């Protein structure tokens, strides 16, 4: 799956901040970015169409992509958790994380 510019920027930032270089970590990060893109695509469609749709019986229902957005967000956060990114990023020394200015 080709990543969007936003997901590529996210991936690059995480790679720089956390120094992920093992095969498993890179694959988990790729999966996280794919889920991120899926979440963003669903959010865009929901924003364009509205949170609800009317079915063929004229009943108001949640937009079908609301569940896609929810699931993609959960997958994204689970992948980040699997990478243990809830810890502080690598640092050169006291103060700001490595790679930031």
C-alpha cells in the first residue's frame, strides 16, 4: 500500500525520534501508517458526506465508514503500543529528544 504524504511524514518522524531499525519494528510501523491513512480517508469521506446517511427506507443511520474510522484508529494505536512508543524518545543528553531543534 502506498502511503500518503502525511503518513510518510509521520513514519519519518517516528523513525528519527525512536531509532526503529529492526525488521519487526519497521513492519509494525508500516502497518501503523497504513491504518493511519485508512483512518484519514474514512474521516475525509465522513466529513464530506456527514456523520449520518439515509437508507432506502428513509431511516437515518450512522455513516458506514464510521466503523472503518474507529477500527483503523484502534489498529493505529495498537501498532504504536506494540512499538512501545509510549516511552520517552531517544535523547542525546539532558533536555530535548534527539533530532529535534
